[in-house]
């Protein structure tokens, strides 16, 4: 809040009555368990005149003002309250002829005040002595199991977040008590105000401590230590749509239980004997989704494994498993009944499991993993430090299956994240210049008038003039058949013209319209800079364009639907086929878009040699594709230091198609750790939605090891940034100054030349070697006759190759001759004469930087867009 005050009490007429002890005022304000955070007041946060003010357990934190409380001719009662990082210019409490009672005040970071206390009637400073800790925080937290159970039992079914804070260093004894049942969404149980495990909030004892039932979403356990449960600390028994997260928690000293964390929607068998997986009945429906991150499982002795996922969806990220004992299955994690599991950047050390030292997975399960394992042990030493993929469930005589090695050389688990990194510096703008005698458009109004007249189709802007956009967008639509619109920056390639400000820059609409923007920089729009609303036959192309510091829902929105001035992109209904947009050598930097930088709803986006950098606080990444008609092609692009609230620099919903080459590069893109560690390309699972806690889907990564786009020189994360020399095609970026080289660097340079020459030599040998003909099954008997009668060079296929193939198969072979042949799965087909080898494969055209023929080629003439 910003103003003179945040709370102000004014008495009209001075109504009061006299008592034998003090003045009592009819105006009485009581604030209890309230927070005042990050307010800016020119006078005071709370100001009262001829009033009684009671402040009980109030926290003032990171406020900026002259005084925190200003009381005159009244009475102030201040108890158990806290002043934290108060940026006062005068004093905490300014007292003018008032009664003041102050007790148990906590002060932290308020040393910049002239008076860290309160002023008396004569202007003297009465300093306050700080308590050892903020009592207000302690009074608001829970320190007994019975209090937590009562509080969580009274949750109402609304859309609000329900936060329950356990007092730091509190031990909640759940012995002789049933589980606390969680069945409402947005339920949060945390340790202290920051939800960190170092607060040492312990829940111990009991059979099942917490049980999730029904279909709640956004359930979160943060910073809690679970100990000594006899069945499971958490039984995640919710339905398929339920979702919960466990972050920065500790599971320790859980003995004789089924698991520390049990993801299972069926009936849990009773304890008292040594159980195995055969004691569990597979549920009819899939169990809920649970994400575990930055957590520790230590010194647990359980029947199945510290984490048992029984037909649920489990994601484990950056966790540690140490000195655990899985008496019947695994020392770390087990996955059964066709569960879905992802385990990444987690570490397994010194664990024991009867069937697997680290991870045991039933053969029907889906597993994705990237971890470290060392010092673990299985009873038969069949799979100590690996992941055991079982192919049979029989336990007599031991399991059958495959042990997959976990090969990471060091533990990659990290501590829970704290403060996010700072924003990277802005990419510099290219210099511009223009000859003064050239006739070009110099203002936004002149451009709008020229386009509205409809006389010409090409509009040239002056690069030395900033066009300050108005509130209304310029509309571009098709006026006559066969005409296209081009808006260009005058000058040689590399010149940039700036369009700045306004609500929306351009609105493209109509049927079959074709528009070109070349060398334009779009900056500081309040809504979308470009609304591409043409139909499926329309095309839009951007060449050498830049978008920077736009603040609307997106920089570019592709949507052929109806929307008003007030809209939410994520709520727009799918309109059908939208237009095609091609970005060639463009950049998107320093946006604070509320949704995404480029949002494609039902259209086609072809992105080539373009860069996204330092785009912050977007809801859904740099590029978003929504709808079954949405298509995305990525060729040689760079995604660097972007920050999103959903997974992936690129986000696709179910039904969107994507085509990429291996030239795309990603570096230091950040997503919330509570969701997933997918920072490159994320595809949302069918029928699912993202929320603040979970986002089900699949992840894929960019393949390139560096970015060579001018102005964006970066290498892979393990290397230093690449110096930029403006050459986007060279794999070696930077120059060598011979006069500065030493003998060592010269020999190193010569060594690299020798390596390069040897590489060329062996490459030539490989070409000759690969030119030989290799015959498959059923073809050897024809080898001799084929070699004696080789086909002519003019033949696209030999009669032998065409024999027995249908027209489609012949066409595939023809395609192999003109592109890169990517082999897929092998299988065999039989007929009466022989068995032939068939290869499922695709032919990828060799045409660097251009889209495939299936999505349309880009002509050399910028106006020829079809």
C-alpha cells in the first residue's frame, strides 16, 4: 500500500469520558495476529488521534515510512509484536501526549531509525529492548499434535489456501492417535514461516501420521521431519486426479512400517508381521500423483522401501537416500502395479534391499532416471547399485530381470532453493543510421495514415526516428487479391527501427493475408505487441526483428478467435486453425509477459536462428502451443536465462505438434523446483492441467552445446560464455591473437590442427567405407547377380529393390536418396519366397535453417511468402 498512512483513526468532536485511572476513548481499534509487509507510507503505517489502539502479536516487516505508529492524545497498548527491517526515517513510535504500554517487542534490522523506540511528550527518545525472538510468530504456530488435528479437521471446502505452521523445534507426538486426513485442496503444512527443514519441526509416532483421501490438489508438506511411524508417515491414498508435493522434508527412524512414504489407493494391510508386495492388492484405478523434492530418507527400516509407489505417479528430484533397509524389496524406491516414476539427480548411498540396493521396478512400470548410487547392497548381490527392472513377480528362487547401472559419478542432489537469481543484463541494441535525404516514415500517425489510405503495400520506416505508438493498434488486413503488406526499416541489413509504447502495436486479421516485418524493434507494449488473428490461409513473417521489455500477456499472440479488450489468454477458447507465423533471426529479451512470450493457439510457428533471453515471471515459458492444430518448428534457436512459472522454455499442450533439429540450445532457464526440473521442452499430459504444485507431462531437452547467434554467445553450462564475433554459422567462435600466444598455446593450437586433419582423413575413409552395399536377410542369394549387373546412375531404384514393394514403399526409398535417413525400429515381414527386413524410418531433408516441405518453404524474395 502507498499513501500517507495505511490505517488512520480520527475522532470527530473529541468524544471521551474520564475514569479514575486513564482516559478511555469511544474509538477503539484492536489488531491481533496481523501483518504489515512492504507498505510505503509518507507519514505512518498506523496513525491515531484521540483513540485507543491495541496491537497484539502484530508483525511490521520491510515497511518504509517516517513512523511505524503515530499516536496523539490517545492510548497505545503494544504487546508481543515485531519490527523487522523497518525503514523508518524518524522513530518506531511517535507519541504525542498519549498513554503507552509496551511489552515483549522484537526488533531486527531497525538500526537506521533516529529513535529505535518511542518519543515522549518532550521529544526525548525512549529506546526499546528487544526480545530474543519474535513472539508473534510463536503464538501463531502449532506445537501440539492435538491442536494440529483439530485445526486441520475444521478446514472448509473453499478456494482459499489453508496454511498450518508448526513451531520450530516443536515435537508433535502422534502416538495413540489415528491419522490426520487431508481431503481439501490447497492444504499446506510447513515448518516455521519459511517451511525449511532446519527449523526442526518433528512429527513422531503413530501408525499412519497423514492420509490423503479423495481428490485434493495442491497439497504441500514443507520442511517437516517425519519419524517413528509404524505403518507409513504419509499414505497418499487419493484418487487419480489428486496431487501432493513433499519438499525439503526428512523421513528418519521409521521402523517396521510398510514405507516412509506410501503412494497407494487400496486397502493397507495391517502390520505386526513381515510383509511383502504380495500382501498388497492392486487397485482398480490409478493412484494419485506425488512429487518429492530436496528431501532426505535416512535410517529407515521398512518392509517395501522408503518410498513405495503402487500404481501411482511419482516424481523424485534432488533427494538423498542413506542407510535405509528395505527388508523385502529395495533400499531406496520401489515401483509396482504399472506405476509411473521419474527419479532425477537423487543419491543412493549405503542402503540395503533384499531384491535391489537402490531401486526396484516392476517390468510394467514407466521409469525415467538420472542419479548417483554407491555402497548399496542387495541380498543376492544381483543388483547392488543399479536399478533392477523385474520381468516376473515370482519371489521363489529370486526375481528375474535386468540390472541397469546408475552411472553418474557424483551426487547431484541440491539443497532446497532460496532466493532466485538476479536478472541478466539487457542485450545491446544494434546501431542504426540513415541518410538524411531518404524519404521514409517518421511517426506513428504517418504510418497509420499511410496504411489506412490503402494506396501502397510497402512502408519504409526511418531508423533514426522512434515511432511512439498510440493506444489503438494499427490494423493490417487484406484489401485486394494478390497484394501483400511489408513494413521495413530503411537501410542495409542490420538497421533497426523502433516502435515503442502504446497498448498494442499491430493487429493482423482477415483471410489469406500475407504480411512481412523486416528490421523492426518492438518495445514496451502494454498488451500484446502483435495480435496475429488471420485465418489458417494467412501468413506472417518477421525477419531481423526484436521484441524487448513488453509487459502484456504476450509479445506475440497467434489466435484466430474473438476476444475483447479485457481477456485472459489461458482462458481463450480454441478457435480452429489460426495463421502461420515465421520468425527468422529475431530476438525476444527482458519481457515480463503474464502468460508467455510467443503464444500460439491453433496456428503454426516456425522459429529459425532466433534467441530468447532474460524473459522473467512468465506464466508459461518462452513459447506456448495450444490446441490440436498448433504446430511448432524450431531450428538453431537459443533459450538463455529465462524464468517461467510453469515447466519448460517451450510448453506444449496435448495435440500440439513439434519438429526440431539438433541446433537448439538452452542455458540456465529456470522453472519452479516444486513442479519439475524440466527447463527445455515440456509437453503437458493429456487431459491434465498445471497448478502451483504439480504439472504432469513429459520433458525433452535441447541438443546443441552452444549458442552462436550474434549478441547471444554462450557455451554449454560447464563452459564460459562464448565471445561473439557475429558469425552464426561458425562452430568455433572467437579469434586467436598470435602476438600474445605462448609456446604452450602455440603447441596446443598445432595439436588441434593435427586432430582436425586426422578427423578429415578418417572421415574420407568412412565415406568410402559407408558407400559399400550391405544386404539384409533374404537378399544374399541375389548379391552376385546384382554386382554383375549394377543399376545405372539414372535409375532411382533397381528392379531388385522395387520388386515386392508397393508404391508407398518405393516412394520411401526414393526419399532416402535425397536426404538424411533416420533409422527406426527393425522388424521382419515374410511371404512365400523369403523373409525381408523392414525398417521403420523417416527421411529428414538436408536444408539447414529452412523448414521442411510439409510446412512450406521460405522463398528468397521476402514478398513471396507462400
